[in-house]
C-alpha cells in the first residue's frame, strides 16, 4: 500500500505533488520521494520517514519550478524502508517510475533482466518494471508502447506512473489490482491513487479500471486497454471538499473522527428511514426483489470491518436469517460451498482492500446469487464491482485506526438486517422499535462522547501495562474484539478479546494484578453470567473495568471500576459501547506518546496481499 501522484501542468508541480502525498500518507508512510523533470533532466529527492522529512530533504529544492513530475509515499513490501528502496526509481537517468502494488513474478523477470545486463540498485520489485520498460523502450522508442508491452508480462498488482526525459511532456500510467484515478485540471492533468490527493487542483476525474493504461500530456488524457484500443470514460465529479480531511481544532485525526460519529451516524441514516420503517430501494433499485429471495447471508471483510460483520451475524440470526461471516483472506484461500440464494455482503471503509476484492471475485465465480457492498468510498473498486451498494456517509477517515467507518457500518448493517429479515421473522413491531432506537442513536452517541474526561482518567490505569484482556458476550463479544484491536493498534499493548464464557477455559490463568480486564456488559439475559466472570477475575486479584448501562446494577467494589454508559437498548448497544472503547485506546496511546494517527508498521488501506 503506497500512494502515487503524477502531474503534467503549465504551473510548477512540486506544491501539488507534496500536497497530494500528504493526503495519501494514510496509504503508507515509511519513506517518500519525488522526481521532477525539466530540460536539464531529472531532479530526484528521496527520504526515509514522513512527507515532512521529504520536505526537509528538499531544502531549497522546494522552490523547483519544473512543470512535470512523479511522487510516491511508501509502505514497504519488497525491501526495507530505506532511502535506496524509496521511489521514484530511475534508470539510465532518463526514465522514472512510481509504483503501488506487488509484482509476484519479479524474481523470474529480474533474472532475465540481469542476464540482459541490467544492474539493480534497490531490493524492490518495482525496479523490475522500470528495467523491463527500459528494455522495451529501446526497441519501440515509445513510452506508451513500452509500458503496454511490459504490463502484459507482469503478474500481481500495480498502479504505476512513468515519465521519460525523451518524452518530457507525457506520463504513462497503468493499473491492475491497485487503485488509480486521473484528475482533469485547468492547468494540467494528473494521476493519483485516490481523488483526495488531487482535490486541491480538481474535482473532475476519470476512474481507471484494471488492465487499462492512461497517457496524460498537455493536451489531454487517453485511456486504453491492453490491446492499445482507446476506451471512452465518463467524467466523475467528486463532491468531497478539499478541507473535509483537515484536522481543524483536534490534536489527532482519530480524536476528530471519534467525535464526528454523531454526525456520521446521522448522515448515514438520513434519507434511509421514515418515521417507523426502513425505506425500500436504499440498497439499490432491485433490493426488495433480491431480499425476498435471499435465504442466507455471507459476510466478508477484514479487520475492523470484519468485527462489524460479526455483530451483524447475531442480528441476522435473531430475526431468522442464516448468516456466516468470514475474514476475506481466509475466504479467498479455501474451498467453500455457497448455499443457493445467498446474498454476499462485503464490508469495507476503503473499498480497495485487496483480500476483500479477491474474495468477492471468487464468490462470484462460485456462483453466489447476489452481491452487496457497504462501503465508505463511493469511487472505489468494491462499489463498482458490486450489484447492490450502500454508502456509509462517514466522510473521509484519515486516522489509520478505523472509528467512524465502523459505527456507520454497524448502522448500515442494522438497516440491512431489517430490510432482509422483514421478509422472514422480523415483525412490523420489531421494525418500528429498531427505527425508533436508530433515530435516538445520534444523541445517545453525543451523550457518550461527553464521558471522555472520565475515560481519559481510567486510561492512566493502562499506560504501564503490557497486556489487557477484553471480555464480551453476545453482540458485545465482537465489540470486545474491536476494543482490543484499537488498543493494540495504537498503544502497542498486547490485547486479547474473549467471549466471556471462555474465560475459565484458559485465559483466566493469565489474570493477575498486571493484567487489566475490560468487560463490555450488555443489559440482557447474559448479564448475570458476566457478573460471575467479574467475580472470577476479582478473586484472582485482577483489576476490572466494566462498561455497563444504567440497568446493569453491577457493584463498584475494590478492583472493579464501573463506567455507566446510561440507558442503551440492546439492539443499538454494540454501536454505543464502541465509543468508550475507542476513547480508551486513544487516551492510552496519548499517555504512551505513540503516533496515534499513523501507528508503526500499519497503513490505512491494505491494497497488497
Ligand atoms: C483497524 C483497521 C483495519 C481495517 C481493515 C479493512 O482499525 O482500520 O483493520 O478495518 O484493514 O479495511 P477496509 O475496511 O478499508 O476494507
């Protein structure tokens, strides 16, 4: 997962390349680089670290006035995050490349190129593409043809941009498996990994599909297929504001995004529910016809999105609909049987997660009846490749640890549960009740956010711990998993989540005064059982933090801290209880002084295997 930005303009391109890289930093942030081209040739600067480090490395070069260039922010796959492995890569001083993706057959290509006399300067798979293009270029003398011949030889995923000093007013891009858009500006034409990178210069885009190439020059844009035939593409106008991704008054994007959940949930519900019912047609014109036939749900997702799917499984089954949930990377790597009339639901913030995309393709090939995606990126591949689409209106999520995307996924899933199961066990009374709870949800989230100070105080109990155990039952079990994931991602504390009933089947052995236990306590028939778990932990000297609602009546005793979340109905409880767990992870990370928005080793969008 890397980010690329390329530009041909009648204005100096460095400012927009740097701005674009900053907006793509969520995709990778271990090294960065830029190659600018003018009549004197290439001026390349690369550095290890963030875009700020690249700007520092540029020094007075920040005033460079070149009007063509390519830039990259990297998340290392092949080769350590060193300056030498950073992009752009250059060959013979006249050809430069940026690449996002992984080339699977790099080894065999590398061997052939070494035999042909090429010398490799980096450990990256990208350099293989560069030399192969160079070899083809020497035969064809045409950059576009050289790239076209090269990509036909590549196996794997790529979004590449290349520029040659022999054709200084042209950039050639190609895509397979990694996202790519072309921006159409007043002063020039641009290629980038996503639209957000280019919003400061344009809102008009062409989306490039797999197995397509694109050439940009001073006159325009040409998109073509691998046979070299021109492909017509409509213009997509983005309504995102360039400033939507700004930090504003907040210290971190994660904190901003936690606080945006009131609005994000309200926006996701807007136009989707009436006074007492969930509207039809909100998943697509054919949704009712498809949902009537649906006999089983298969959910596929990764990470946090997978946790949202696990909550939905409890909801679907409660109202009589069989539901399976699987991690996309597992789904794609095994044989499976898909029942007749299954609706395949993919969940993804980015819509570009490679495992989820691959799983969707496999399920389609296996003959799944219908596909639906719940996604936060309207222009993403997942949205384009799914039959039914439901957008979470969370707005841009920049913090690597997902927050508002998760809660809006849960809201969307609850709407889906109603829309599907009203043809099964869900009654009109159930629907009216769920809609009532959903209507109240934004203000309940708002109230919950007001507990931040209390949660910040509790975070001090964790900062010096190395491990933590999260417990939950029913729909709160996946929420415990999500709480543990948030804590480990941004505070680097090892955290595990268990279904509370499993405690005495093993993990209880770990509990002592050094292992805090966080329980998410539902106010339902499972509560009494959770109370016994609390006693089991207390009896072993463990310190317990219990998030409960005001009906739970759990006693605050030595070693047990109760955080009362107020009145929360069970159906929306998983959504509400997520908020304090996010805040807890955030405040622990703050105390530990980690890089909250860009935790080590991670990237926001996992577009490589
Ligand atoms: C965790 C997190 C990741 C993502 C996962 C899937 O905070 O953000 O676990 O949830 O990489 O990403 P999407 O939802 O974009 O498919």
